C-alpha cells in the first residue's frame, strides 16, 4: 500500500471491525463484541407464532461451498395458504453488506430488514449467505449470487414454487451487497434467455460499496467518518480483491473503461436500476458517478440521494427504515409491468347526477401516480391477479376444465402470451384441432395485464365454452411505450404464432381458424392489428385470420359525443361504437353487431346483471367463431 493510502494512526481498522488476521489468510471474526444489531439470530419458522410479521427458514443450496439462503415469507401469505385463489408474490433476492468480509443472513439487522420487506410489500425475500473474503476472495461472492439465481429457477422448495412469482424478480443489496447486485446483474443480463422463467425487472443498489485508485472529494472530506473511516474501507478492499489486484480492478471500480459494455444489455432488457446514497457517506461521489455512467449507456436509473445520514443508514437507523421501504416499494411498482390491477372503466353509480369529469381525479381513479421521467407508478398490489396453471393433477381435470401457461415472445420487450387449452383437447383419443383466439386485454393501454384475474377467468371461460385455444397477449403499456407499441407487439405475436413450435399451439391449434379479440383498449388493438394483418395475408400463412371480435372497443375523438356528455351509467363510448359499425358496413365489411341496452363499459363480476351479460357474450362469441368460415367483424356491447 502506497504512502498516500497510509492508515491514520488514530484508528486501528482490525479493532474497529473486531477481526483478527490469521497466518493462513483467514479471519477470526469477534461478533460477540459487536452491538446487538449485529449479533446472530435464528430463522423464525414457528407457524403458530402470529406475532412474527414474516416467517423464515434457512435452505442449503450447495453443501460443497456452504452456500445457503434464508427465505422470508410474509405472515399473511402463510395464513392464507389454504386459499384456492392464492396470489403469487414478487421475489426480492437480497445481498447483505459487510465489506465482503463480515456478517451473514443471520445478522440481526439484516434479518429484521428482510422481514420488514417481506411483510410490507408483500414479497418473497431470498437473502443469500454468500461466501466471505479473505477466505473466498472476489469474484466468489459474485459467483454465489449467480448460483443462487439459478437455484431459484430450478428448486422445488415449496415456498418458492407455491408463493414466488418468478416473472417479477428484483435484485437488491446493501453496501457490499449493492456491489454484488451490480455485477450479478451484468452477468444475469448477458444470459437472460437462459434464466427463464426468472425475469429480473430491476436492480436496487443501496449505498453500494465501490472504490478506485484516486480519492474522491467525498472520501477526502469524510476521511475519518465514524461509520466508514477510509482506513476501514481500504482494509476491506485489501482483503476482498483477488491477490495482487488494487482498487483499479473492475470489481472495485465500475467506471473502469467508461463502464461495462453489458450495461447496453440491461438497457435493451428494460431493467430499471435504483441507486441510493447520502452525502454523509464517503462513497457518495462514486455512487453518483456510476448512476451518471449508467444513464449515459441508456439504462433507466432512479437516483435517490439525500442530505445527511451515513453509509447504509437506512437500515442501521431504524427510524429511517420505514421511509426507505416506501422508496423501494415505489421503485418496484414503477418497474413492474402490472400483473394484478382491475379498474372499472366507468365506475359511475346509477345516479343520473353522477359527478362531472371536473370532480374526478383520473389518477386516483386509475390508481396510478405520474413520475417526473414520463413513467407512471401503478399501485397494482391492491388488485387481484391469477397465476397460470399448466400442470393440474389428472384427478382435477374434470373440475377445473382449462389449463394455462405463460410463454415468452420477446424477452427484450417483456412481451409474452398466456395460453389457455381446454382439458378435453389433451385427451389422447382426441385428434381434432381447435380454433385459436388471440386475445388482447383492456385497461386503456396503460393498466392491467393478461394475468389480471378478470381477463384470466374470461379467457378460461372462452376456451372451455367454444371450445378453443386462447392466446392472451401481454403487450407493452403506455406511457412508457406509447402507441403504436401495442399494435407492433400484436403483430409480433401473430408472426411468432405462425412459426413457433410451442407444444400447445403446435399440437392443439388449427392455424387456419384464427380470430383476433380484444376488450376495451384490447378491442382497439384487435382492430388495428387486423388492418395490418389484412395487408400481410401471404406473409402470415399458414395462419389465417377468420374474424375480429371487438368487445366494448375503446375509441375516441376530438369532439365529445352525446353519450360521452350524458354522464349516465351506460358505456360513454356507445355512440362511437355504433358509428364505427356503420362505417364498416359502408365499406362493405360483414358485421355482426351485438348492442345491449344499459350496463357499463366492461364487465363487473360483482354485478349480477353484468355477470349475466358476460355469459351472453360468451354464447355470442361461440356462435360467431363456429359459424365464421369467412373473415368478418363482430362488434359487441
């Protein structure tokens, strides 16, 4: 170590960290001398201890290198485990701090923080007990992070298989854990296709631990900071880096060479990265510089830098933890394609004096928050989604009737389809192939998902009633992806269907009998995708579109219609839908028009009238599909 990095005589970093170096390049860690928040605590698996906000258990991943995880499950998920409509939870893979040389998943501070995250979101938290230096120098911790991710993909652990939504995964780390998340994130981005069904949506770097050869202004200003003195910082890097490496190594300095080329892959995948810090942390300048480089590379970065505080204060100072968890929650909600939001598009009472537009907050109505960067935060956790059920035991086939599974279409765009197949098609004695209905969900182009329970149930009913195979499309949402992004995704799905060897589509579908269907904004998508498809008939073969089903199609215009101005409980878009039907008929299109009196825009299963109307629409869809030998349009309201 050069003179300019000499340790201040007033601080003994070994004593500060309560470690003793041994002759064999190991450490004796004197945890018993540390504060109570840094003492070890056991996992809390007792299911009868209802005072515990989250249960936890330790699971060994690799006995040969002593790699394990502590999994945290929110109490409410365990208490509702008997529910038939069990909702799966996002996965947060967490990496603790300690300069790569200290602490574990069992450190009280880490355990309590993970418990709070699991309970508050709620989420399944997988806290990784990676190997420590100097016994296992970098990149050992980075290797362990990747091994943990691959374990999550392949494990049959019941907490993961029963409660974790692998399509909504976030990597989060504090201090050295933030460093691990960054480098594991780069690796995971490079092999994203090989990690399916795990889909990482974002990285959270909390007070990340980085360094470099030259001192920054904040490091010099806070050289003897009591929470992270520079001599302690230097010793941690000396013990953690590969033998012979200095702080110019990429594991320490992520700005080497202008930043990793793999950041471009993170940008292509659409992952967001949150970087947090405070100006009382000697590392703040390095954290800000990394955030700038990532932005220059096109990565969507959410920076959260505050005044005061100290390194990792958000979890060390429990008075700050609650607000920090709110920030994490906002980031996760804004980074996740909403999978469980149902908003009734009208939501007006039957009272003819319903409030005018000026008295309704549209953001509150849609449960969204507008962000400064042009994105929106969708508060989808309060609304139901349904997990696909691809493998139902044979003895349940006769009661459930339809199987479903999620299949990726374009990993870089996060588009996928949920395929529904009636169980009768799986009968080995059946050789008949079924019509295909490509479905586009509603939500005004900005909310909802193919996994939203309303649309999941509707597609299941269509598959059973017609019968047909239904491919429900998870297209990109606005404003992050404004039109025509949804139309582009619709066409990409059609071309994917024509060439895919996906088992259910290949075995059970008659591609010559395809229908495009959409609800509300999905009806708009079905119409515009239909126009494009009509210009690409030969290119789409053997896929042949026989008809379009536009259910409550979502259209607008510059001038208000009478139905839009009336303020009644009926669909305000009815005038536009009627005019749309007339326009198609004038163009010579064969139209079957189904317009009901009364009702609202979309379905409301809590309303018996709406539920009855839904059943009637299913009958109409069945009749239309089975009778349509030629291309025709159906507008239903």
